[in-house]
């Protein structure tokens, strides 16, 4: 880009190249988020997004340092930034490779989710149906009454919610 900016190219042509490039560059972050969301299991999704965020933030800080070292080592800003923009070529290549692996990743994740759903016991076993009879209320007003929703004999023995202020 700096080569283009330093050439004798008219400003209009420079804008025609740079503005669409800015829009295209932003697609990479969206694609990364979509791939992480679609290719990770719900149990590991938070870890995957945290790792992606960590690497993004470390790269933002490290890039400034590396550019400064390259400016000093290569003798100027133009060669340093030309080398740095070469990293976009590597990143684009790595994103392109994911086109060959994302299909298998999606299939593995979906197979794992289907297996987990099949192994999960049905929820209806723990919820009483309307046809099930609940225990009758005790005549003694001091006695703990059964919970009308679940049929538990002694709901007062269950732990109460603790509110921290």
C-alpha cells in the first residue's frame, strides 16, 4: 500500500483501491467469529472466543513493536510496512485453507451434538404429569406441606436461595 501511496498514481485511483480494501479487510473478523460460533461445541465456545480475543489483542500490541523494530532495521517506514503487509498475504492464505476444513469441522460438531442429545435422559421423567396424584395436605398446620409442583414431601428441607447484597 505504501508503494501505491508513494507512486505517481492520482489520488482518485488511490481511493478507488484503498476504500474497497478497507471494506474487504473487515470481513476477516466476521468470518472468524462465524467459524468459531459454528465449529465449536457449546461447552468450549467461550474458551475459543476468549483465545481468539486474546490473540487479537496481543497482535495489536506486538505489531506496533515489530513495526518499530523493522523501521530501524530496514532503514525506513516504507520497507517496514511493505514487509508488514506481507503478513496479510499469509493471513489470507490461512483463511483460504479453512475452506477445505470447515465442512468436516461442522460435521464433527453436529455429530457430537446429536450424540449428546441421544444420550440425555428425557426431561419428562422428572416433571409430574397432571394425571399423577400429588400427596394430600397434612391436617397438622405445623407439618411441612408437600410442594404442589414437584410433589416433594418436605420442601422446607431444601436449601434456600441466598441473596448477596
